[in-house]
């Protein structure tokens, strides 16, 4: 029989070699020494666990360095210098010529000075003095700018000619401070009403009262905010330079029979605007785009259509009774006329629909003049 202890006995009396205490050389008890192979002394044992620990240590070091870098304040970026004229307006209004007091126009930065003036006439700046220099005539002193405690002021001289006053009011003043410059128009734009389509009358008028406007040939007109209108050719020709024979022509997409014209004329101390909407008949005649005129045209077309339909039916009856084929040419001719009338009727229906879409719609615009390449707003309707 085997002398080995049964399994139960082995479990009840396990050998605790590693935890067993033994006397040392000096008689002091100490724990058993660890097996050398655990320390990797045996040949072929990998030291990868220790390398992993070293790598983890490097990662912790790099991570701490990056955290330290993030904690450092960002490098100082020099602030961009604030423009000197950031709070200076682009327009100002000269006082009435009858007021010869020195009046403030606007605030300007310290150190800014006027250096040039651009105008449509013979306006010149001499220091801070404004002069009107007409060829072969004596120079006329119009007024003088001044700068006091960051404020730009102006004072009119007595007995300034009207033409000189108009030229100065439509001028542009250039201010300079160091390397920066700024332009100020010497008038503020006048705010007016928009132009409105009226399909009941087919036309609308608007008179704008504005003093000291340049000559009509020096005016430009631009359409603004026409998004409410049906698609048209406005986007291609919204800017026009005016003259006594220039109109702004608006052609609506898909309805070529309708044309709107904006006509601008001189009025007493201002301008007169006319908005005429018209459409063309097949005969080439022009009619106002008004409900009354459209209804008249539709009634004429309806009468002509009814007459042709009745005539065609009568010719067919005659052909059937007489058994005469010679009437076929006459019937074909009448049917061709009826086809043309029906196409005209369709066109009038499209014209009527466009009149419905236009009625009460409006668009903004502006009048401006160009002074030495600089646009000066005169009148604005938004």
C-alpha cells in the first residue's frame, strides 16, 4: 500500500513552505527567501513587465510636461491698433447759409486735420478756408472749417453765391491723422417714400423736395430692395446714370408684353418721379397696365372670339348642306384667326395676373452723385 496521505489529509495539513519561518544564523527568525527564478535570474526569462513599467513612467512624465505646458498662459499677442476714425461719421450736414455762426459738424479724433476737398465745381481748400475758384474771375471766400477740442466746426461767409453753396454741399472732405485718412460727405441723404405700383391707374407719381441737388446729368439712380417684385430685369440694370432722356426700363420675366418705366424730371426745388406700367397689344399699340384697360382689351378679345366661333360654325353648316368643298379654305382661314385670338387671350390673362402681383408692391431706390470717384448719397428710399 502506498504511504501517501489521503487527499483529505493533504488538504487538512498543507505544507506552507513559503510562509514557514526558519531560524537565521544569528538565531533571528526571518521569512524564507524568494525563489531566484521570480526575479528573472534564470536564462530565457523575459523582462518585459519591467520594460512596461519604465514605459509607463515615461508616459506619466510626458503627460505631466504637457499639462504643465497647458497651464502656461498663452503668448501675448499684441492688440491691433484701434482705427483713429472708427467713431467719425461718413456724412455731416452743413448749416444754413443764412446762419453765419460757427457751428459744430461732427466729432473727430485728436490730431486730425482737413487736407483735401473733392467737388463737382471749383471748390478748393486753402488751409482751413474754403474758396470758390472760377476761371478768369476773382476767388470767392465761402467759409472756414475749424477744429476745437476734437470737434469739426464750420462757419459760412456772408453773401455766398447759390451755385457755390450747391457745389460745396455736394462735396467730400478728406481728413488725415498720421497714416490714416477718412472721407466725410458734406450733406446727409434725404429719406423719402418708396415707389409703389398702382394697377388701378397704371401709373404713380412722387415729388421729392430737396434743395441744392446737382444737375440732372450728374445724378445716378439705383434700385434698392426690390425682392417683393416679380422676377424682372432689375438685377441687370438697377444702376443708371441719368440724363434728360434716360429712363429706367423694367422688363418682367415671362411677360414680355409688360414694361415699367421710371422717369425722372427736374421739379421745383427737387425731383419728380413717374412710374408708368404699360403693355403691348398684338397690333403694337401700347396701353396702360391698369385693370380698366386690361378689362377693355379682354372684352374686345372675347367679342372677337365669339364672332369667329359663330362664323366657323355657320361656314361648316353651309359646307355640309351645299356639299361644297370650296368653303374649306374659308373655314381654315377663320380657324387660323381664332387660334391667334386665343393666344392673345392667354397673353392678356398673364398680363392680368402680373397686374395683380404688382398692385401695391413697392421698391426702394437711391439718388447719388459721383465726386472724384466717391459716391455721395443724396436721396434714399428704403
